[in-house]
C-alpha cells in the first residue's frame, strides 16, 4: 500500500473546494460524469485510429446509487489510469505552483473552476470519502485503488478489476443526504447530462404492471448523444428543429423560427436559437437559453453573458471556448464569451433582415410576435438598433405595415404642424380610444398601433433620434390641438375659465388616484360636448415608471396621481344649455360677485403700484394691512362663487350626464357611478 500527501503544500485546498470553488454543490455530479465521458471519448478516438484493440461499441457511463451503503458511483469504460497517472493527475492536481495559485485566488476561488483539473475534487463537497478504482487501457496495466477522506492524505493499492475504465465511488456525507435520493439524482442528470455525447445510464427503465411500477431489462439512458445543434443544418428538416425545441421546452408553443449557429473561426460555436411567442405583455423568463461546453451543461442564467435583449430567445449555445464554469461573473469577463456574444447579435440581426427581404408578407404575419424582441433590442443594443431600422415595422389601425421611410412618406405634409414638426399619432388600444381614432381619421390623419409595454421608451428613443418627429397618443388632446396648423386665440378669458371650472369639476369622480383639469375649447357644434384627454408627457412618464418598477428617477411620476383633462366644447348646444341654466339661476349673484371682484382687483392693483420702487421699510403699515385685507376679500368672494358653481353643477342633471358620457367613452365610469348614470339616463328618457 502506498500512503502519501496530495501534492499541494497548502492545506487551504479542501476548504476552498468544499466552501468556495463551486456556487452549487450539486455541480459535483456534472464534473464527475463529464470526466467519465471525456475519458470514454478519448478511448473511442484511439480505437478509431487503430491505436488500441479495445472495443468501444458499448461505450457508456453508468451512474449507480446505493442508498443502503450511502454511495453514489460513476463508472465508465474509458481510458482508465495507471498508478503513475493517478499520481500525476490526482495527487499532483495536474498543475505546478498550486500553492501559489491557490493563495492568489483564495478570495476569488470561482476563477479556478474548470481549470487545472480540479473538477474531480468537487466530489469532496458531498463526500466523507472518495474512492477511485481504475484500470488503464494500456497493455499490461494493473488496476489501482485510490482512497482519500478529504484531508491531504491518501492511500493507494493495487486491486483486481476485470474491465478497462474508472469507477468513482463517493461515500455521501451526512450533510448531503439529498444526493441519496433517486429522484434528486435523476433531476441532476437530466439537468447537466441530457446531451452528453456518450450514453449516460441511470438504472433501468420502468413500466406499470399489475398496478405497480416495475423495472424492465432496458437501460434507462438519460441523454440524447446527438442533439440537433451538433448536426449540420443540411441534415435537418423543419420538423427536426421543432421536435428538438419541444425536447428543451416540453410545454411551450411552437417557436416562430430558428437560427442555427455553426462557426469554427475565429472561435468555435454551435447552437440553435429560437424565437418564441412573446406577446405584448413581455411575460418572459430570462433563463431559457442553455449554455453548453462540448455538450456539457454550464448554465441557463445567461444575463451579462449575452446582450440583455437576446435573453428573450430560447435555445442552446455550445462552445468549447466557453470555460466550463458556473461563475457568471467570471464568464462575463472572458474575452471569448464577449466575441461570441457579438457574433450572436450579428447573426440574429442578419437573420431578421434576411427574413424581411426574402418574404415580407410572412414577416408581417409574424410581426406581432417579433416586435417585443426587436423593440427591446433597439432600446438596449445600439449596433442592433442601427440594423433594425431597415426592418422595424409600423402597423396602423388598418393593419397595414410600413418601414420608417415608407411611413414618413405616407403622412408627409398632412401631419406636420405649423412649425414643421412631423406628428406620429398612435393608439394603445383601438377599442378604448375608438372615438379619438375616428376624429383623427376624419381629419385625414393616419393612426399607428403602438400597444405594448415598451411603447413609452420606444417613442422616446425615436424622438431623440429624429428631433423634428413627435409621437402623441391620439387621445392626448382634442383633435384640433393634436397637430396645430395655426395659432388660435381662445374665445374665453382666463377669469371666465376660472369661474366656470368648478361647475364641471364638481361632478367629476372624487378619487386620490386621478386629478381632473377642466378646460374649455371652441370645437364646433358637431363635435362631442365633452371629451376626456390624457396628457401625453405625464402618461408616458407613468408608463415608463411602471416598466421600471417605479425605481430611480421615474419613481416620482409613478407615485403621482393621474392627470386627466375634461375638455368642454363651448360650441355644443347641450353645453350652451347648461351655461344658460347657470345664468338663469346664478346670473344675478354672479354679476354681483364679478363686480365686487373687479372693484377689489382695481384697488389691489392700485395698492401694488404704490409699493413700486419702495423698500419694505418705506411702505406704511396701514397700506400693507389694507392690501392684505383686499386680497382676503377677493379670496372670500371667489370661494363663495366657486361653492355656488359647484352646488349648481351637482344639482344639474344635464351637467352630470355630459361629464359621465365623457367618462364612459374612456372606460372610466364604473361601479356605483355607472349605476347612477344608467338610472339617470332612464329617468331623462321617460
């Protein structure tokens, strides 16, 4: 028997392996099975070259769980090792200067993963003792058994072993009993090993017989050794790609289309990326791309490894140039990963461009499913945005599609304002904003449909890129004000507006979430008596705040109540009737209050002018008190006038009916208020 110490003088090795080296303890199974597959692949290569007579037709890796003995064994019929090779690859950990290296990286031990042959030692994270029983393929080799309990000390003996290959026997420690559960091991093998190139066997297949599950004689092979991405595109049909997609995502809807990656210079990269159906809500899980290294699963958390917008895709990326590493921070800094990321971005952009140019009608049919992805790419990746402008499509309310250049030609001069700004009118909901859309169409304007969660950010970016382009939602103002062709003078003074506003505001819903601002406009007798509009800036800021979760600078907008404008059409006969009723009931009082206010305003103006060019100390106290008294009187009369206007508005059924009609047209009238409106409507019809 040989006894000795592992060739690392630092005893920090095992604490690092057990505590720091891997982010997930379950990674040990990936490492051990991957080593077994690698040894088997190498023996197959030697046999193919005629360098060994050992048959490899039945090459496989067996994973054997013995719950009674508390062992988990990974057995292969690969190269095997001689005693000298165990000494070299296990005891010396396959690299020189190990102590210095460990000392340097002990604070960032993840940097070691996948390098310098440490994968085997991950077994000690879950094992109280590990045995290696190995027999080399080399002629005349004798089998060797190596044993270590997790300390730097080991034992090594010659043993009998009939078959060439290696068995790794892990005696699972008390803290890791989860790895003695059959379903847990099956879960890990399925996660990490389902596409390894050598058959991985875990027990026997089962079937239901006589009301119970029984084992069959057939091996339970975990993996598909030749997944679709390892084949040439010419050897695959469309149904093969779809079948593989459902192997990756069993319950998903069929993908829209795919991109097959196959690069061998300046780096090696294979894979298949799929465009899933994302829909407008962007209900996305960003852990759908699976990252592999030579068919060994690395991670499905690829944020920071590929550009953020590409994480919306599904599929597989495989590259031997990606280190077999579970530390995402390490991968993010790897130069090969950065090159691969740039290449994938380019390939995705080229594929979209190709689809658009080769079959635009089909591209348009897929647009509603593609647009979230493309918009996200435009917002997050400038290089992608440059290419995407050639195939980004605007869709209007007639379901017609236009490139940016095509649409600019369509709206041309008709949608320019008096200052030469080009206006893109859009709707977020064709049903809810139907009336505003029809008003725009009656003016000869075209209306786009921009109805997804990224709209607010997207139109901001478009406006930044084209300084004279403006995007406004079609219900953000009355139609005459959306695209101002000329300056219009108001036919109502500010004082008149201030006087009338309480009348209509009094019957608007009282809620802490919405503020109503009353405005007056001369819109013509044929336009609606009242219209609700949504301030473009505030609504857009609130939409952006929702997407960002109310964080950062957007938080102030997310917490503010919504601001809606109630635009009163002073030309409409029903509004004129309300105003006439107001004059009948309040005319004398209004006249009196207005006269009093006018007189007091004159006195206020005179007192303010007397203060002009005087220092505060030079103004007589009596003048100060008189001015303060005048202001209080004005405020008191205005308050009384406002109160009477509110009382009139609340008592006037026609006022309430007109405001409710405007609210109803915007889907705002609900619950008790809607019930009152219906009952009032019935009473008014009688």
